[in-house]
C-alpha cells in the first residue's frame, strides 16, 4: 500500500514538474521552430545580407499580448540621411483593404448586410452598367475577388467621391460570379461604397470612428492627401519611395479610391490593428463574428485548402497564415497572422514591389513556404499562361500588351511564383487553369498568344508605310518646288486620297501613344470616352478610305505603279481598322 502511494506521488510530481517545462519550451518557439529570443538576431542577419538594395524598413513580430521583436532599418530618405525610426510613416498599399472587410463584417454583425445578397440591393439603381451575367454578385464574391471583373484603371487624379469615381470608370464583367479568382480593386471599392451607403458616413469617417480610434491608432491616415491626420501628412513629406534596387523614384502614388490602398501610418499603429485582429478584441462584439471572419470563404479548386477568409488571403508557410500585402508606387507592406499559434508579423518598406522582407523573411517566423503537391506538379503542362486579372475584353484590352500578362511556363521550378507559392490545377471550359495566390491563370495556345502580336504587327507595318508615304511625298514636293519640276498629268484626287489616308493611319498610333503615356504616369484622367469615340470615328473614316478606290473612276487611268501604291494604301488603312475592331477600341460606351 505504501509502495503504491509513493509511486502515485512520484507520478504526480513528475507530471507536475516536467510537463509544464515542456509546454513552456514549446511556447518559447515560433512556428518556424526558432526560439522567440533569437528571432531578432535572425532578422538582423537577414537584413545585413540584403542591405545593399534596402532603402527603409520597419518590422515587428508579436503575439496577442505584446511584441516579441521590433526593428527599424535603413533610410526613409537616403539622400538626406533620414533614418527609419518609430516615428516614420509608411504607405499600407492594399493592406488598407482589410479596413474595408472589417467594416463589412461590423455591419454584418449589426444585421445591416447579408453577405450572400445581390450587391445591387445596396447600390443606386442601375449603378453597374457593364454586367454580362444574370447571376448576381454578392458581398462574398467581392471579398473573394470573384465578381468576374476585368482589371480597372481608376488611379486617376480626381477630387470626386468614391461613388462618382466608381460610377465613371467601370470594368467589364468577363466571368460569371463565383467562377474565377481575379484580384479586383474595383470590387473592394464597391464594398467600401456599400459601407458608406449603409452607415451613412464617408468611409474615412467610418474607418476612424470604428477602427482607428477604438484601437488608439492616432498616427494613421487614409485619405489620398492624408489630410485626415496632420502628423502623418507632415511625416510623409520626409519619406521617399524607392525601387527594388534602392534607387529613388521620382513620382508618388495617387490612389483616389482610397479604401483600396491609401492608408499611411506608423508601424506601431499597424501593429495595434494586427494585434486586435490576432487577439480577437475590440473590433467586434460577438465571438461568432470573429469565427465567421476567419472561416474559409474560398478554397483552392479541388482541395479543402483555404485561399481566402472573407477578404483575408491565406498563404501556406510552415503553417497556414492569413493576411494581406500591399504595394504603392514607392512602398510595400504586409501583415501576416498565424491564428493557430497566435503569432503575427508585419513589415513596412519604402520600396515598391519589395520581395525579400515581404515574402522571404517571414519564413524566419513561420517556416518555409509550401508549393503545389507532387501530384499537382505532375499534372502541369508547359506553355503560355495568361493571368485572368487582366483587361480581358473591351477597349482597354490592348493594355495587356504593355503589362506582359502572359507567361511562358515550361516547368514549375522555372518561375518563382510557382516555385514558392501554393497552387492547384483545375479545368474550366476545356482549358487548364492554375489557381495561384490572388489570381487564376488560363493556359492559352501558341496561336492565341501570337495572334495579338500578329494583329498589332500588321498595324505597325501599315503605320510604317503611311509614314514613309508622307515623307516621300514631302521630299518629292520640296524637290519639284525647288527645281521647278512639273509632274506629268497630276491626279490631285488620288494624291489627296493617299495623303488623307496616311494621315488617318498615323492618327492611330498618336492617340494610342498618348494613352500609354498617361497609363505609365498613373494618370488615367485623360483616358476618357472621347479618345475611344475618336477611335470609332477613325475606324469609319479609314474603312471608307480603304474601299474608296473600288468606287472611283480614276482608278482606270492609274498606271501599274500607282495601282500598286493604291493597294498598299488601302491595306494600311484596313490594318488599322482591324486593330480598332480586334482591340474593341471603338467601344466608348463601356468606359
């Protein structure tokens, strides 16, 4: 009896002494299996490896109770020697979108919005004019970026309201809602507009009252001019934006539909937001709302792997994390939340599309990123893949030639996106599709890829011919004028037709060039209906010029040389008409 008692006592003491020690040891480790007290040194070592291309950077690793590590590195203005510190402000970019989705869920908690209701219920009557499918768009579709919208270009400089901008610049709906994932700034803008209409507040006022102020975020602004926070507005003037090589950028971003990406503030403020999300506090009143927010609203096709949780993108590191990244013209940032282990990570840089700190350094905290399974990789077929986050239809489709939205993928290991991210393959409309991160990619045939260049190339040949025709005409005219040479039997009608047709052909690249210049500058204010009305009129004019010789009596009196030139002139006009039709540049009414 005594032996039994002693044995039992020893067992209890063993469990009491050693199990907590084990549990404590586990709690001291991050998901990457790195000790908490060593993550700071690992981050510092990593930064040192990349300091040659680093501008400014601030980062923090934390749990719901406090900060595990926080550090500032580099310069907000390298030329003036202004270092990054606790008072520096960075642009959030698309991390701002999380304020929209939190706002939506707050209204959902209050019973003011149904996530599965047709969003037209909450918008002005007839607001969306470019819808092509009967299936309604829901708020969940907007959260999952599955509304079917093409890419949009509303980064225009304007003082108009969110509603006015969204009303004016509406993308085409190329896909049925719920079928294709294509990251959509426009969709998030619509959600922000719905928040405004249901709350009766401007989004900036709603965000401050219901998110920033309750969390004590007094050094965060969200308006494009940062006028809603004087501190941020002043501090932002001290910072410059740089490229990924650390070279200064001359232009600043100008995001007019501000809820999609204009928030700016300190690292400490963003951490307050992230910790509230991690600790599930303050922002919502009911636990059920938190559970709904973090439950998967979208999975990768053919799997139960989370892809999106009500606006929070899921990523596969050593563990599944939720969050959002963001880029502006000169800044990039990222927020990552590991809900399972209660660990958060944020990084803010003054470098556009920065990758090292936004995507690779988190591996120090969460473990290596996962890619597709072996079975999925075996299904991969090499060829051209085009992102469906694109200008798929309409008059803006020609912009995909600028962006280079098609990728020639020969093997998964040959591209960093496929190598370092989770993805799956699925079939849709008889074509393989790759579900990768925030957008799906569609496999296209070689012919589909090259026909864009063939059509554009034919227009280029027509332009070269028209330019040569005008130059030769000018040179010959000057020669005859100087040396008083007379032309035998001049045909003024034929000459005028040739010159007018050539001028019409050259008007095409001039108008197109001006559009590309505006796109490259980030100012889409001039990419308006009148430019596409001009294309429509130009197409009709050149079509008339192309067929004119068929109905002209003068053609019978032309020699072989002039007949040959007539054919070339007509073909050059037809090449431009073909481009206007192929790229839908005549469809001004969908702008």
